[in-house]
């Protein structure tokens, strides 16, 4: 048996898509943990870094536009922005019926420092892959992402099976 077959037998999983999903989740966990640790040097959560990077790249976005690009739920965006506003990193300015988001001077300084360093940090995590492999991985993940958006189906829940209890014997 080759190594992949042995692993499949030991894990109890034999289907390549499930193994790929499990590996993707494992890699995500490792990079997420390392990123969280690294960003703590600037007192940023991953969600706050995402806001900082998105606003820095497209200042003047509305809250709705920002919410569509973030990795957090829309319900968390308002709380996240309020926290970052209190920290002096962003400002929300009303323009007509919308509020536009901008970095403060402190937010711009943090953006100019943290974003390039974090990009270098993440690039280091992918350094074992050649540039060609990194591009291939990105292309495959984009393809999968689009396919999942196209397939968006409601989750079918499986009924929970309750184990028998002593009370069942009395019936």
C-alpha cells in the first residue's frame, strides 16, 4: 500500500475530497494560530487586521461595502468599527445618507507597519511552496470558492438519535 492509502485507512476516511478538506482545515488552524499570535504584537485581532487592511486599501468605503469584503459576519462589523474608532484607528464620516470609513493618522501608521510585516509573515508560511505552486494553490482555492458559492444549498440537518435510557424500559 502506498502512504496515502495507509493514511486513509488509519483515519477511517477514504475519499480524497474529505481528506483534502481535513488537510485544509488543519493548515488553516496552524496559520490562523500563528497569525493571531503575530498580530497581538500590535494589539490587533485578525478581524481588526482585516478591517485595517481593507480600509487602508480602499479608504472612503461605506460600512456596507466593507462588510461585503470582510472575513467577519455583517453583524460584527458595527461593533468592530466602534472598537477601532475608540482605539483611534478609524473614523466614520457621514456623507449624505451613508457613513464612509477612513484611517486616522494613527491608523495609517499602523497600516504602513503591520500590513507589510504581516504579509511577509504569511509569505514565510508559504515559502515551502514554489511561486508556481503558490499561484496554482490560489487558483484552485478560487475555483473551489466560486463553485461553493454556486452550490450554496441550505444545510440538511440529520435528526439526532437519542440513546435509550432506563425510562424507556418502563414503557
